[in-house]
């Protein structure tokens, strides 16, 4: 097993998940339940399954499409999603409201 790949993957996913909507949903579910262990087991199982699906799909796609193209598509996808979020946020005026409210 490639230990450096394991560590870099763990750190990347861990940092990406901090404050993510999945973590916030887990906090909300745990706060409305008196069974935090059940919430933990359910949310961690879901994350493991989603990661398994992503790793399997990534491995399959990588054998068909060159890595450079996959990275380009992912980068463009993130740029499109990010710009849409920024434009939508600015077009409805909520960004200015957030500054006033703080």
C-alpha cells in the first residue's frame, strides 16, 4: 500500500469535509436525536460508500480517458459551479445583505 497516497487522500478528504453540508447535516441530525452513535454510524457509512463509488468510477474512467483530460474537466466543472454560485449570490443581493447583517 502506498502510505503517502493514503495520507494525502485522507488529509484532502478530511479538510474538504470540514464545514461541508454533509457535516452540518450530521450535526443537525445528532442535535435532534439522543442517539449520536447511530448518527455517526449512518453518516460514516454513507461517506464510505460515496467514496467507494467515487474511487471505482475514477479508476474506470481513468482507464478510458487520459488523466490530463480528467483534471481539465474537473477544473472547468468546479469553475462553472463556483461562478454560478457567486453570480447567483450577487444577483439576488444576498451578499450585500450578509455584509450589512454582520
